[in-house]
C-alpha cells in the first residue's frame, strides 16, 4: 500500500496504489465465477482500513501501537449512529454512511491538513478512489456498488439529515478518542486542537453529548495540572 509521502505527486491515481497481484485478480477468471475475483480484490483493498493508523494522533505523539485504525474509528461511529440520532432520522442509513464515509482512505491514506496536500486535491483523490472501488465491486454486486457511491456522496455533500448526523458523530467520535487518550496517558500529548472540532457540530443531540465530554475533560485537565504542581 502507498504511504502519504508517496502521494505528493499531483497526478496520483487510485490504480497506482494497488499491488500487481490485485490487478491480476481483476483480469483473470476464478473457478466459481468471474465476479468473485472482483469481491476478493475489493476485500483485499479495503483490508488496509483495519491496519492503517489515523495519522492525526501519531502527528501529536501518540505511540503507533496505541493509535487507532481507520476501521476502529468507523466502527465506533457506526455504534454511535445506532444510538444517538432521534427516531425521526433513518438510523440504518446513518450506520451505512458511517461504515462507508472514510472507505476511500484505503487507497488515499489518512491525509491530515498538515500533510501538504490541498483540500481540493484530497477530494479529487477520494472521489477517484470511490469511483474506482465502485467499478471493482460492480461485477459482483452492482446494487451495492451504487449504494456505496451514493452513501459516500451523501456524506461528502451533506445532502441528507442522516449525513448531517454522521458528520457530527465523526467529530464527536474524534473528541471522545482524544479524551480516551488523555484518560490513559494524562496530558502528556498536546491534544487541545482536536477539541476545537466541537464548534462545527450542528445537531443538538451530538452537541450536548460533546459538551458533557468537554466538561469531564476540563475537570480531568484541572486535576492533572493540580497534581503536577502539588
Ligand atoms: Zn471519519
């Protein structure tokens, strides 16, 4: 798989980020059916979500071993999506959006604002990747291919109320993770910046939840600072 460093070239293409053996799978027929190789290639490509670390934490000093993966983040968001949105919101759709929203990172990597890649270039790479993933899985299940693309676009463009909730849950889950790290490591690492994501949360339910965490976090910081000076 490609690292973010390798992606600094403007002409980055998702096809270049996958190994030759996966490309071979897509051009050969399997015993059962041609399309099952497409599913196997798709599974292989998205497996990197389980192993790729969320870069922002490591950039702030969290040891690699303790850093969550992209899939870890999407898993807890999916659980939150089942619990937090009100009954007027289609929670099944929220869960699906949560599972799909960062899927393009399997090839693009987790690009932070500090990686030296512009927002529009990041978006281009992610859009090309989701289209590429759609092409790969389509021969096996074209309904899923379309659904995946639509869910991803829903989230990117915040075009439904479900996407709005998942956007907010994305930020809350990150804030909760920062707090988890501070509960575990104390204030060893400067994670203040992550908490500013609260400002972008728009829904009442997620906002209130986040404020609860911020209050607890502030108390923790006060206590730890007090312990340091006494
Ligand atoms: Zn996310």
